[in-house]
C-alpha cells in the first residue's frame, strides 16, 4: 500500500508547480492526502517573498510538530524559498524537521524518502544551486489539478536583481528549460485533459537568452517558444506569466497579433509609477517607457486585459512619488492589481536603503490604492456587460448553485447557470452583470 503524503503550499504559481512536481515524483510510493493528520510525509513548500509569507512556515511547522509526537514515523520536509535561504539553520531551529530541500533539491525526493524511511533519523539538506542545472521532465500521473488548465515551467531563477527582491538569491540565476521538454509536457497535459496552458517563469520574456549567467547561442527565444506551444494540437488557449516590462518588445506584440491561442491578457508588473522609485528599484525602465510598452500592446491587441503588481512604501517613496503611482493606475486602467506593502528582505540592497517608510504610511497608501482600484476594476469589468464572450468552462460553481465557472480570454472569471457536461468546452455566454472580481453570464437561449 502506498504511504500518505500531505503538501502545504505557500507563495506563487512556481511553488504550486513545484508541489505538483513533488507529488508526481513521489507518486509510485505515496498518494496525496488532504489531511496532515494521517500523513506519513508532510512537505511544507515555503515562500520568502515577503516577511509575512516567511512567518507562516514557523507557525505551521509548530502544528505539525505535535503530530509527530503522536506518530514518530512521520517525516517532515521543508522545501521552497525559505529552505533554500535558511538551509541547515531550519534543522537547528526546528530539530523535528527531517528534510530541507531548495528548488533544485526537490528532484532528489524519491531517493531521499526511500533511504530515509521509518526508523532512521538521518537529516538531509540540499540547498546548493547549480548554474548548469537542467529542469527535468517529470511524468504527469493524473489530470492537472485545475482540470482544464495546466501550468508548465519554462525557466527558473532570475537575473534582474530588483533591489527589493529575494528571488535571485533563493531561486538562483536564470535557467531556461529544454524546449523539447516543454513541448512534451504540454502535449502530455493536453492528453490528460488540459485545454489551456500557462507558461511559467519569474521572467518569461528572457527565455532562451542565458543559462546560469552564461549567454545561450542558437536557442529559441520566448516568442519562438510561444509559436511552438501555439501549434501543439489541442491547445485552445495559451497564457504566460510573469513578464518584465523591459523585455516586452515588438516580438511579443507580434505574437498577440499572430498566434490564435494566445489569450488577450498580460500580467505586467509595474511596481511603481514614479521613475525615481523605479530607478532605485533597479527596474530598468521609466514610467514613460512602461506606458509606451502598454500602448504598443494595446495597439497590437485591442481590448487586451492588463494586470499588474505594485509595491507601496518602498524606501524613500515620497507623497509625490506615490501620487505618480495613483495617476498611473488612472492612466493604464488595470482590470486587476496585486498590491503589496514593501517588506525588507534580508540581504537585499533595498533593505539597507535610508528613509524606510513607517508602517502607518504604508497602510494608508495601500488602502488608497485598493479603494481607487476597486472603482477602476469595476468600471473595466462593466465594459463587458451586454457583450457575448467566449469562455472556457473550467469548474463547477459553488455547491448546489447549479452554476458553472469559466474564464474569458481576457482572464475574467464568469459564473453562469449550466450543466457539468460543459466542463472543458468553449462556449459563448452573454455577460449580464459585473461584480467586484467576476462576471455573471448566461448561455444563449435555445431557439
Ligand atoms: N516587498 C513587497 N513586495 C514584494 N514583491 C517582491 N518583493 C517584495 C518585497 N520585498 C512583490 C512584487 C512582485 C510580487 C511577486 O511580489 O510586486 O512582483
Ligand atoms: Fe524579483 Fe525583479 Fe526578478 Fe521579479 S524581475 S523575480 S521582482 S528580481
């Protein structure tokens, strides 16, 4: 009988992907369980992007410790960005932790788990980052968890070194994945029921340029990869995340014009509307250059949905700088934003900058941004009222509601009355009403 595996995942889509990879790697010996209480192995896949995310590890690990007191055979593993960052220190701080693995170390899990079975108390920590590492192709063992939507990693790491960000330190230098593995993984996902593919990476537009800090020669670039993915039979919709504004160029715009599966949405993190702040963030673009890229995308792809990430309270951010962020929101008119209070991360240059912003100012600024965006977002969503749009039906709606849930090509969630046999189908619905973060629609009445 297979043992039971429980995985708690924090953080971004890259971590979701890594958790899925770990479940696939361990599938021959472990079945996934949704309860930590009866697990033989618990993995906490951690995030360290902001302080709050890091704290979650310590409170959760404390809870699992008590499970281990009842079941001494239980193994506890910590993976992800905090594992990479803290390594052995995690075992010193929490002696009940058995295994610590950074993002490259997770591929050794089957070997480790088999040699670290019940009865051994050997501790294992792998948190080195090899610049020549190649991301393996791991067999998919079940339909994707999001049923019709599958994420496929195309690269790991980041070479941008934005001054606030810990990612380049914990995920290492950029590593591009072998294109044949990417295409194979997409084919396999389609075979298992996926209709929509999301290409994942910290910085997808620099795909194929460098590997572990060294330039790559004769490697397909991001737009070529998009073309290859677009031509895989059965891929109805293609998305990617995350893009860096400095790397979005005419070739990206061309893909929006030419590739039929590429959906009309881009997540393009701006971080701040002030050129002075962007400079201190080491973002390599000004407010004006960002706005030019947005104009280029809107021209290539009329009606494109634009979403973004924002940081408020970056060191030295004045009221004037903040006003620039507010006016940028009004100018771009995002459909959705993800806004964060600046959180100093250990070892990053911004954590050593003078003029750190007091917490009450950060709170006021984030509230101002959220209030404005609520209004803009609703106005953006309301533009779809009365329109007929194509949606990919992705799940059943809330229990007993009789609703199904789908997504427009612009990535708006739509709820509509419908039957479960529509799952995985592309249907046209008429939008009746816009809500805060979703739309309400209906299928056309039968003639
Ligand atoms: N503080 C606050 N937000 C951060 N982000 C990254 N690092 C920090 C930090 N130190 C945000 C950025 C990024 C998103 C994933 O997280 O907006 O785009
Ligand atoms: Fe972090 Fe900047 Fe790289 Fe994004 S581009 S992962 S914010 S360093």
